[in-house]
C-alpha cells in the first residue's frame, strides 16, 4: 500500500447535488442572479443568505469543495479536470432546463461582464446584477482571515463565466 487516497466521483451525483425543484421556473423567464464585487466584500455571504433555495449555484468553489469531501486540496489543480467537467454539466443543464441560476464573479473586466449579461439575456434570462462592496479595511481583514475553504471569486469567477457563456452559446435558438 502506498498510503495514497483515491477519490471516486459519480458524475450524476456530483451534478445532481446542485439541483432541486425550487430552482425551476413556473412559466416566467428564468433569472441569473449575478453577484459582483471586489475580493472579500461579502459575495458568498450574500449568496448563501439570499439564494439558499430557488437557484442552481454555478460556482467552481462549491463544486471543488464538494469534491474535496472536507479535506484540504489546492484549488483548482487538485480536481481541475473533473471540476471543469462537472461545472460545464451543471451550467449546461441549468440553462437547458431554464432554471434560475446564481453565480459570483469579481466583474473587473467590463467587456466580459457585458458579454455574460448579453449571452444570458439573448437566451431569455433576466439578469439581476448585485454589486457587493465594503470598506477597504474590512475587505483586507476578511481576506487575511480566510480559511482554506474560502476560495476567492478572483480565482473561481473565470470558471463560472466560461461555463455559463459556453452553455448559453450552445442553446438552440429555434427556427428563424
């Protein structure tokens, strides 16, 4: 025995954990809650408080932490390939099923932010952008006090944007 630990993941189980009936729309346009703001300003706190139900979480940190099974692993490299696969599947399924979605990004690249909003609205999503901020001293303190499981949207956001953009582009617009 080499002492190595092997983790196995069931794709369906890893994806299904992000879905419940509350995220389904009831005839209305699906919503993308896009939480935007600088590092350590409270984006995840806002998401966890205001979007516990009714939304599919498309977030590389949540996928990564689920895969970590409570142990510390370096983000994203420890699970880069499966995390990317699961994230793409979650985003794709959420959009195909026209479910409400919530995600977090820094939003410093305005062209990228605009492209994401346009991609989602072009497939019928209502996009609610929520800008989160706090004073610099608080943000610095929060960032320094982060635990191993508090991975910044600075690192996670690019995955979230990529997954949503690709899933939106894959939507069949129907007959012209």
